[in-house]
C-alpha cells in the first residue's frame, strides 16, 4: 500500500545577503539545518513530521537569531504494509492465488475479480484448466462474479497537514 508522507525541512539563510530563502525550485542546492544543528546540504538535512517540531528545533539552535529560516514541505510516497484482510475477503483469495498459481491462472483470476471478459482471452480447453485450478479457491469462472467478491479500488493514504482555523479579531 502506498502512503503519501509529508515532512518538513528547515531551510536557513543569512538575512544580510537575502530577503527570502533563495533556493526555491532548486532544493538540492539549498542550505538546511542538520540534526546536529549545523548548516548543511539537502542530503544531511533533518526531517520533521510537523511544523511545530521543526520550529521548536530551529529555535534551539544557537545561531537562530543571526539566521532566518523557511519551512520546506516535502511530500514523498512510501510503501507501507498491506492491510490484513479476513480469509474470505476477495483480496485475501486473490493474494493466495497470486502466491500459489502459475502466471496464466493468476491473470485469469485477476480479470475475473475485476469483472473483465475472459472468454475471448483463452481457448475453451485453457479456460477449463484454469477453472479447475481456481475451484480450489471457491472461484467458478464460468459463473458471473457475485457481488460480495467485487474488488473495489482502494484510495491512496495521503497524510495532510492539520488545517488551521483563522479567527477574526476586531
């Protein structure tokens, strides 16, 4: 399962030389704050899960008054563990087929689970062999797929930052 992670880097710059952090759209050349409170490049930059953690870390730095900082949000995809489904769930059945059956049988099972027409892909003899192999898993490819065995696409997990609520002060 793919998860979109959000983390923050602390971009630092000298206000005597620049008005803002000068490396937008050239992030690999920017100056960042490392985990050891040193100015470094992108490869050694410290990453933080929240803006608050990054800000607190920056203000612990002894040169925080001499430099200015900008929080750089970084999003990247990571692969997390797949969820555990009960044995009768269609994804568990398909996972078992993918682990134990040859490739053509796996393709036939995938097409059947996703409600694709498999009658035109293989000859009748091949479909008969695939049906015999898939009957061990309780799948009859000669019958239409039951509603409870439908596999719906999963939405990706996207970790968004907390939304701030702006209040009007009169």
